[in-house]
C-alpha cells in the first residue's frame, strides 16, 4: 500500500516536471516565432501593463501626427488661396494707378474697369474656396468659420459664415487654430480693415465714370486690402512653424517610446535560442529520467 502511494506521488511529480518543461519549451518557441519575450500578461504582468501604456501613448501620438498633417494641408490650401488674392490685389493696384493718371481715354478707362470687375469676381470666388472633408458633397468652405457648409460670401460680398474657428489637438493639452474667418480677411470685422469687395467695386464705378480723383482716393484702401490679406498669410506661416516644431517633438517622443517598448518586449534572438535549447534539453532530461525511474520501479 505504501509503495503504491509513493509511486503515485512520484508519478505526479514527474508528470508536473514534464508539463512544466513542455510549457517552458512552448514559451521559448513562441518567443523565437514572434520575436517577443512578452506575449501575454502572464509572462510578466507589471511589464505587460507598462508596455500597454506605452502603446496607448504611441497610438495617441499617431493621432496627433495625423491631425498635424490635416492641419498642414488645410493651412497650405488657405495660404495658396490668399497668395493668389494678393496677386490679384497687386494687379488691381497697378490698374488703379493707370486709371488715376488722367492720361487714358474713355475706352481705356472702361477696359481697366472691366479688368477690375474681373478681379473682384476672382477674389470673391477665392473667398469661397472649399476643401475636402465636409458634409453633403464632401467639401467645406475654408473661410466660413464653423458654418463650413455655408458659402463664405454672397455675390454682394456679405459674409455668410460665423465667428467660430476650428482647432485641432496636436499634442497633449495643445491645440492649433486652423480655421480662418473670411470677415476678418476680406471685410471689416477687424478694426482698420477695408471691405475688399466694396473697394474693388468703388474703383470700378470711378473708372466707368471717368473720375480719376475718385480712383486715386482708393489707392490707400487697396494697400490696406493687400496688407490685411498678407497679415493673414503671416499668421498662417506662424501656425505652420508651430506644427513643424510640435511634429519634431512628437517624432522624438515616439522614438523614445519605441525604444522603451523594444527593451521590454523584444526578444534577444541569441538569448531566445539559448533559452529554447535549454528548455528542450531540460524537457528531454525530464522525460528520460521519468522513463528510467518507472523502469526501475517496474522491475522491483
């Protein structure tokens, strides 16, 4: 009876040793297959939790990077649009100077007036620039504030947007304003600004009327129109620089996170191969020892 109990205990112990050996061999094999020393929470609960937190931070940073790319695209589109507006206003100034000299006949004044009118139409069209990403047809007005599905200006130059400005989160507790209000750029929402559409329309009227003094009186307003658009372009440039600096910090932080994750998670292949060989030898030794033990017991 005592011999049977002892044999049972020996058998149970031997089988536990073999099962644990198989488990160690499997884990070593998994490490080599995945290249990871951390494959489940049970491998090292504390380290697994830490790595999970690192990966969550990495995902957040990835979203910040996508927001930065979206913001950069949005601002670049706005900058390009406003650069074109400045070019149109520069041309309008050249034409207005010609019209103010008093050397042109009626036909010449009318020709200049028609070009001024065309410039007004072009600037009005540019003020209603859209970018992809909105509702309806998939686009939104870039200068309409939060009312991005509403035309920024109507044909009379009346602002249809609101005072809201879009912001995007580009880092922890850090946002950048990407929205631009058309009334602050093209109209008089900012003190000292002029209404660009009214300015161009007045120049047109003076040219058609042959009023050179009237045309001359609008030159300062044209300068102000160009300045207020150029000031917005400068603000866009400052925001783009901020995006670049934030992106650089994110890239540095991401590299650090990836290094931390790698240290905790990645397997040293040479060490993994050694662990596999050691587990394999240990298992084979356990099986061999168990076989010999039971051969001896069976021979008694």
